[in-house]
C-alpha cells in the first residue's frame, strides 16, 4: 500500500520536528560551574547542606528552615535549647543582620555562623573569616590523633569594640553593634600553624556563639567523604533540641509565584524537560495538521426538492410503466382529499366531481386546468398525461385553496 504524497509529507515533517525537539531540548548537563553552590538545606547537590539537615533529624533534632529576615526570627515555643545556623549565606550578611543576631540572645537562641559571606555578622563578635589561597589541614582541639579536616579559610580577630555601617543610611539609617565580651572562648578547630578555624564563645547569660571560617565543612560532599561530617554534626547533636537554618539569604524567602517555581522546576528536572518536549511536539503536530495539502474542495450545495418535483418524478415513473390512467386517478384523489374539509374518502366518479368544481373557480387559468383534467379522465391515454395532470392539479389548487 502506497501512502498519498500529502500524508507522506506530513509524517516526514512530524518526524523531523520530533528529532529537532529531542536534540535541542535535552536536559542540560551541568558542569562544575553550573551546579547550584548555595549552602542550603533544601539542596542535595555536592555543595548543598541537605545531608546535614537529614542527619540531624535522624539523631533526634527538630530541623526548621527560616525563610524571612533574621530580624523577624522568633524562638520556638518549646523549652528545649535551640540554635540559629547561618551557613555561608549566598547573599552576604550585613551589620543589620549581625545586630539582629545579637538581639536573639534575649530569646535564648544560640548562633552558629559559617563562611566568609557571614563576615558582617562575625564582626559583631570581633572576628572575620579570611580566605586562603590554598586549603590547610586543621584538627579538632584536644583530639591529636584525628584525621585532619582541610579548610580554605581561618578566623582573624578584628579588635573593633564597635561596628558601624552607614552604607544604607538613606533607607535604614546607620547600623551598629557593640562587640560583646565572652566569659570563655574555646577553639574547636585549629590549623597546624596555630590559626583558629572554628571558635566558640560562651557568655554570662549562658548563650553560645560558634564561628566557623569555612562553610564548606557543612556541604554534602565533605559531610560524606571527610571528617567534616563528624565535626559538623557534633556542633548540633547532644547540645540542642532544635536547629533553625537560615534559608532567606540563600534565596528561599517566603512568597513568590507558583508559576515561576513550576517553570524553574521544569527547567532543572528531567521530567520537566520531558513535559516541555511533549508539549512542543503536540503543538508542532497541531500546526502541521492545520496546513492544507492540495486545492480547496468546493462543497456541492444540494437543495431539497419541492413537492411538485416529487410529483413530476412519480409521474415520469408511472408513465414509463404505462400507468397513465392510474397516475392521473391518484393525482385527482390527492386533490380531492386536500379540498375536502371533513376528510371524507374520494368520489368513485372523478368526472362528476370535477364538474361540481366548475362553479367555484374564479380565474380562467383554473377553469382551463379543470377542463384539461376532465379531458384526461375521458380521453385516451397520452404520453404526457401524468405531467399535464400534475400541473393542472396545482393550478386548480391555487385557484380553490382556502
């Protein structure tokens, strides 16, 4: 069986479009520079921190994700101890955030800051994280035999008693925070050269603030492959009942459009790309089916036949069967039924009935038609008798109809 040329062309175009969409719409392959490097507990990539959140939940901690400004942070209502963790924020903190973290002391919340992008808040505690050109080995204090943890930043003391930031004086005013004096400072992680990579401050109020220079220690890859996983979990497990992770500075703030979230998911997920490809193929198939192949076909208009045309056709058939007298008699009986008001049967003598109609005719055309009908009932059969009777009956009906 050979397909028509227009069908073959349509199938060829559709197959070509499917191949183009499949090749150009394949899921993007992420190289090292395209992977989401945000240190968020929502992300399961090598740079994300979802592994930390799930590990803490498995050891019995309640994990919460704060998606608003740090100034709006509210301590959990339960009586357990809680900590606010800001892990290498994707959008750098400012002094306003540092001042907000100083205020959470009144709510009984501890603070953990990690990464150089949190330096503005670390300054409110007297330190900053300095990035190094190469990684250095660091060991937890008091555990000399432990496998070293490689870090790319160390902590440095600022010596500022007061931190002031006037960069947003036009809209928010001047931000400032007074560096508090801790009762005790513990070194959690130190390099072989004696530089601190993680410090913990204990204050008289019982509050604890932990500063960690390298936020990569909390990343999924380091948590899985290095000793950083044990160190990271130790900063939470056994000390707190609730861990609150800042997600606002990673771009996961509350609100936003559901449509934007769906589009973003569809561009990053293989299932989303499959849906886009199916939609594109369906649209292209619809467009291809709308193209007309060949000339426009003219629609033949067929009109219904009138009753007179049906009578003529019947008369022609009866004439061909040599049934002129029967056809004429049937036509006269139909006229008699139409003129009868009480629906009585037809008169067996059509000649007498036609003669009785003569006084009721008003026009010469009607009288002439009546005379032709009378001749057809009395005279010999003619080839055109049926057609003549049909026309004469219509003329008589037009003259006598109510």
